């Protein structure tokens, strides 16, 4: 066998479907690629994926796509099939199924020959590739928007926040249920952080104790987190006037002197807004420090108790609630002999 025969044999071997062959083109598949090897969207295939940064790779090389008979560069072809097939499958399609355009070299004894490619011009091919690139959009799944109040995320969270008969309330919403689902809780904090990212806020202030759980919001925003605590639990403080709590009793909150300064733009955070008593006390405390309450933010809003209107009347620029009471339908499973042992 001559050396040329061996070369021909090697090429035939690479494209052979001989089962004894150790190097051959991937098996053809039924599906999106018709009679070619693209297969169905998402299919995996064997073989190596070449590196476009390899010095032997020619970015200007054109090959004919058998699907439409048009010559494309690899980048143009990959842009069209992106989102339909993985990179390795596209590379194999280019390598094994797309026909390379033979370039005519120059002969010393003859003038330079201009290669004329049958089919559309370069400009027409590029123009044709652009609609193909746009076509891939229909394969993309629309990203879920977590920020919608009472939207998909709100409904997911509502399912894991049960209500108990507690502290003389028929429905006491237990945020502990959400804390058992760290990924959901992180998404909740991300929604809050994204909401205030462009509002130029300078501080996050939250109420003891459940409001403290939302400290990650300040971390995501890179602003200080200020604790609003019960009177007598912090040194060197300013205290609010007494206020009536949502359940039994009267309370007072305080903030450490110097933690809120004149000109601060503050978001007040709590887990829930009901009558608005706690938030209104916080608003008055911020006003005493000559700070602006940009918004009161709560994961849950009990709209029937009109806390929103009271907060806005007290001086908050806005009130934001993420989950309404209508979604909170998960009733806690009470053990036998359950007793309401809540304290004010």
C-alpha cells in the first residue's frame, strides 16, 4: 500500500461507521438535526471539543451548513445553534457534517486566482445569521421575577409559614417555618436588598427580635444595620414613647445614641405589619434623630388592620409588604394538649 493510499484509508476510517473502527464520526441521531448528527436539543454526544484559541483554528474559515446549504463561519453557526445544543455537539456538527469550502492556492506560473463561492455574499450570509441568532430566544425560559408581591416566591414562602393560636391571637404567624428553608429565606432577603439598592439608603434599622433576622439585607447592600430594642436592653440610648403592641401589653423601644444621625435615609424592617404600633414608634424615633424613613418594609402585611395608613400618617415615605394574609393558609399541626403559653 502506498503512502497516499494510507492517507485515504485514514480519512475513510475517521468517517467510517464500521463498528470495528476505534475512531469514527458520532452515530447519527433522530430529532432536531434531521438526517444529520445534531440530535435532539440537550442531547450529549462523545468526541472532543476543539479550542477556538488554538493557533490552528481559522476563525475566517467557512463551511456549508447542510440544513440550508449556506456557508457560515463557526462563530455564526454557533450563535444560531446556541441554546438548542451543547457546545460539544455544535463543534462535532461543524467538524463532521459541515462541508469545508476548498480554497484555491496560487500557482507560481499563473496569476492570482480569486475564489468565487456559490451562494449568498458575505454580507448576505451575516444578515441571514442574525435572524438565526434571534430565533434562539424562543428556546429560553423566562426567568421568574421574585420581586412581585404575592407572586411565585411569596406563595412559596407562605406555604412554610404556619399560623398558631398564640398570645391570645387566633392566628400568630410563625416565621420559624421559613428559617427551616435557608434558600427561600436568602431569596427573601435578596428581594429586599434589590428593592433598596437604588434608593440611596444609608442605614437599615430593624425591630427586636424577629426584625433582626433580616440583617442579611444590610450585608447585601453594604450599609450599617441598626438594632431597635426594648427599653433597658441597650446602653446610652434614646427611647420612644410607649406604644400598644399588636397583642397584649404596652412597650417602648430604644436606639443607641449616635447610631442614627441627621440626614440618614433609613429603611425600617420587621417581619410583619399589623396595627402598625411598633413601626410608628420606630418612625417617631427616627424623626427624633432627624433622619428620614424612606420606607417601612415587612415580609407579611395584615392589610385589614390598616397599619400601612398609620405608618404613612406618622411620616414614612412608603410602606412595602411582600405577602398578604390571603396567602397565609397553612395551619400549624398542634400536638395533643397544646396550650397557648405566649407571654406579652
